[in-house]
C-alpha cells in the first residue's frame, strides 16, 4: 500500500535521484521534475499529496512556484534549500509553505516532516482528539488541562493557547508572527512576547536537561518537535 503520492522538484540530478530512491524505498509514489515552470502545471494536473520543492530552481524559483500554487491550492508544500537565511525562511513560510528544510538534512528528519504534514492534512476532517500524550505529559484539550502522572501543571490561559497552537502544527515551523496572530490576535508584533511565554512553557513542562521539544529557530520562531533525531544524512 502506498504511503502517498509525492512530487519532487529538484534540478540537481544527484539530489533528485537520491530523494526519489530514498522516498520510494519507504513506500511513496514519487514523480520528479527539474524546473519550476513544469512543476506549476504538473501540480495542477496531478494534485500530489505533498510537494518537495527546491528553492534554487532555474527560471522560476521555488518561492515563486509556491506563491503561484498557493493562489489556487492549499496542498502541502515543503521547501528545500541550501540557504539558511532567516529572511528566506520567513518569506517561504509567509508565502504558504508548510515547512522549510535546510540542506544538508537527514533522510529520517525529512520523512518525519513529510509524515507530520500528511497526518495534519489527512486528519483535519477527523473527529478532534481530546487528549494528547507528550513524553510524560497528558494534555486534555477539552478541559484545557495538563498533568504529569496525575498531578496538574497549572498553565495560564495564554500559555495553554500557545501550547495548543504548537500541538496543532507539530513539526511545522511557526514564525513569531504566526504565533502572535494565533494566540494574541492581529496587531501584535513583539517577538519578545512569544519568547517570554515559550520560556515559561519550557520551564513548567520540561525539566532542565531534557530534550527541548519546543525548539528555537533563530530569527524565525519556534517548532514543536515530537520525534527522535535520525542519524542518516542527505544533501
């Protein structure tokens, strides 16, 4: 049974071949293209479950492809790039990319992000989950309560709203503005506000020395990581 239909848009022949081989080995159906202009038409015709889109494409780059596709489709897009610029990452996310992965990257991380995005999309029409387990924490979404081994951890309304926002977009990079809009509402533009509340959440939910589930993306925002770091590298 297929894990899903992916489209890889990558102009480097070696990288394209590697991505296609690795993803097919994990059960995905993969279509590969090497330029942005063909990609826009192919995405419209084939409607893949998810697109892996390199930013540095000739002619029509990945950012422009993303912008055009978002005019008529909300299908999942993960952008891939050798650029680690905060400005580029922010632009990509604001154009509607679901995630952004910098080369070189681990194949396990790529697959984890693909699965996370597809879970979020495929589960959007399902009955809402009322409790979620993260490490030794139990988060009751209906009662707005977090417990550890049956003992309640008191969160403020804002802290819980922030945690819920991260959980709704687990494994997806969220910009400071994404978080401000979701938790505080439009009109707020102070990243320090997010930083302070994230620090409070970390302090209350995870002991010092434990994995930082809410990971900082310098100059961009934060991401809630749920899986273990893989060891195989690509890129």
